C-alpha cells in the first residue's frame, strides 16, 4: 500500500483525536504498551485481544473520546488486513504446497547430497534460507527439525553446529525479507517500496546469516556441546508419498515471486516512466499480490501434480493451509489498529517533534524502539507493527532507499534477544531438548547477533546510498 493510500484511509483523522500534550501522550504510550505486555506475559492473553485492549487503553490515557478511538482502531485494522491479509494467505498456501508435496524435502535432500564434513553447516543455512522464503518461522522450524536431528545424529555432529545455521536462516528471512508478515506490515506502514526493500533485505540478510549461522555455530557448539536428543525423529511429510517434484522445478517455484518483485523494482529504476507500457506491465506482474498468486498457481503444476495430488486433494490442501493463519491475521490486523490509534492520537507526530532535538539517527531510533517492544512482548510481529506505527512520520522526508532501510531497521530490532516470553524460545528449547540456560546461550544469543549485525549493516548502508 502506498503512502498516499494510507493517508487517504486516515483522511478523516488528519487532526489528532486528542489535544493532549507531549507529556500526557508519552505516558499514554507507555501505559498502552504496558497493558499489552502485562496481558500477554502475566495473563497469557492472546496477542489479538491484548492489542485490542491496549489500543483502547492508549486512547483512554491520552484523553481521546472512546468512539473515536474505536473508529481509529477499526480503520487501522481494516487497512492493514486489506494491505497484507491476502499476501499472508497466499504465502501460507505456497508454504503448505511446498511442505506437503515433498518439494521442501527434495530441496533438503539434494543440497545435503552435495554437502559433507565442514560444509554441512553452510548447507543447512542455505536450505533454511531458501525454504524460509515462503514459510512462516514456526512452520519452517517444524519442517526442518527432522532434518536437523537426522543430519546431526547420522553425521555425529554437535546439535548446535547443525541447528544454529538452520535457525539463523529461518529467522533472518522472517525478520528482513518480504513477503513475511512483519516486513510487509512495516512496508505498508511507512510507505516503503517493496522491491527496493526486498533487494536491500536480501543484501543485508546474506552477511547477517553467515555471521549468526555457520560462524556463531562454532562458538555455540563449544558453549553447549550436546548431541541430537535420543528420541524418535519426527516423520518427514514426503515419506508417505510415492513421488515428489524435482529440485529445479521446486526451486524455481520458490524463487518466482522474488524474481517478479525484484524485476519490477529494476524496471522502475531503468525505465522510470509510469506511463511506459513495459513499466505498467511490470507494475502489475511484480506486485506482491500477482507475484504470490502466480507462484501458487504455478505450484499446482510444478509441486502438487508431480507429487500425484488429485483435484480434490489440492482443494483440501489449500483449505488446510489457510486454517492456521487465522491467529496471525488477527494479530497483524489488531497491530494495524494499534498503529492507527497511535497515529491518530498524535503519537507519531510527537516522536517526530521530539526526535528533531535528538542527535540519534532515525534508523537507530527505529531499531531501539523495536528492540524495546520485542524485549517486553516477546513477539517480533508485535514489535514490528508497533515500532512501524511510531516511526512512520520519520519516513516523510526520506528517500526511497532510506525508507526501505527504515523498514529493515525495524525488522532487525524486532529479532533482538528472544527469551522466556517468546513462543519461539520454547519451540526451539523443546525440540532440541535444551535447558533454559542452554537455550539462552545458543538461540537467544543467535537472535541478538542477527539483530545487531543487521542493524549495523542498515546504518552502514545508510551512509553510502
């Protein structure tokens, strides 16, 4: 969604819905975020309900009329779901197709057949990065855990030497590279160019995943020297299939939406004429909706048909792929409502006014805000959505590249130090059979390395582009 469309959606709330001063607004923000944190961590309330209640609390503490707060929240929720809801759904379908057809296993097995010895951690980070493009983080973890355990056990590797690179690949894709929900929502909120953000995201992701994956795994394996747990390795999806799609066709399907979106960004730079036929064509085929929809339709013929899926089974797969994302869509939508409430209460303008007197760069400010919310709530998605809403006004005078870097700074900050209030922390701990202390020394440190390295690269790039 462009900045213009965001402004049009908020046209009825150009004037702040409250006349509160900076001090009261600052207290209202802290109170609203505190309510969200308390409900999520102390009362274990679902993030959708916590964000909804937190938005109402924010408006109440800011002294805004409740009816206008509700209007702001619902406007933001609707705009966010309209902007990214279909994209999340298409990404979920593509991920389900990749998993159930055996395409993901085909990628894994092909790369592992070429790797061995010292190259195995690098193979794992490559596998995770490729598979992580269309998959949500939790789905990617569940998909790759059998592979990690199998490789570690058969090759007698330290679990951390194999597991950390896989987790790093998934996490970096999740935080920095669209079409994952977090980056998409941030792009939507600050009005960034998706193609430019995607290109810069990949550029930053490569060195980040190398440092946090294969390189850090050497240290992690010394800190926590454990073997794969002695329990039954989970069944891989393709074990029940008689055949599965080819490596080339699977890889091409995964990379198709990325290729289309990057092509649009390249044509925009080279042609630079909105009325030119070529640019108009690529504006359509390179839009996230068409790119992902194309990949899903192509996947029917490159992934599902070669795996022997009949028409009725394809329909059932799509339905199963959509079911698990209901919670994600609601969280993202409520986050958009919280963001719009922040903006309509004048909080975004307050941040803009205050930051003028600070010497701190806008990109660093965005990273720090995302870090703070991530530490408090444990959710990378909540951190991304909330931080994007707070710093969106800072993007008004930024260039296209710096607006994209603002999105990536938020994404990097949202990954900082996963700990006990993060569902991902417990997912990794249980699958790998680690203690809380061992998980902090490996998984939590890895997440922090990703956040710091990616944030540092964002700041470095901002100096040269």
